[in-house]
C-alpha cells in the first residue's frame, strides 16, 4: 500500500491581515482628533467692545471717531494729548474726560519711552471720569 500525500487546496503562502488592530488604530486616531480639537469661537465672530445702542443705527453709517488719549513725551516732558488739546497735568485731563461721552469707552495710547506711572495715571483719570471701557494700547 502506497500512501500518497494529499495536496491541500488551501494555500499556506496566502497573506492575512488582522482587522482588529486596524480598527483599534482607527478609533485611537478618532479619539485623538476629538480631544485635541479646540472649541473656541472664530475671531471674526467675537463681539467687539464698541457696540451701538439700538438695532436701527447698527446698519447705518455712523460718524464715529474713537476717543484716544495719547501719553507722549515732548522735549522730555510728559503730556496728555486728546485731539488737538495738549494737557500737562492730570487734573486738566480729568476735566476734559468728564466732558466726553462715556458709553463708547476711551483708548489710552502710551509712548514707549515714558514710565509706567504716567500710563496708569491716565487710566485712573479715565476711570474717575466715569469710563467703564478703558483700553490700554502700548505704542510700538
């Protein structure tokens, strides 16, 4: 009796791929992208500090000029400049700021070569004059 080796129809050299590992990697990537996504509003949708009072004037063209107090040094002497007014003392700055409308706020632009106390004095004068929205802007 002669036994012959049977040839199997299943090929041994066939490649198999483990799908469980691939599914694990896919879910790990999905979790990574969900966790690392920043949930912040785009900058173009942020509300501005300057807003109109009523909805009718929101679409209209408004003749608005920002109220800017510039703190500059002229010949080494610090001055507070509002429009074309040049004020040398803090009391004069307070008087001028009290005459301005306080709803829209004020910008304090400070020159880089001045000490910090002049900038803080201008911010405090604006707060004392009744401004709730005071924005400090350093000048480059």
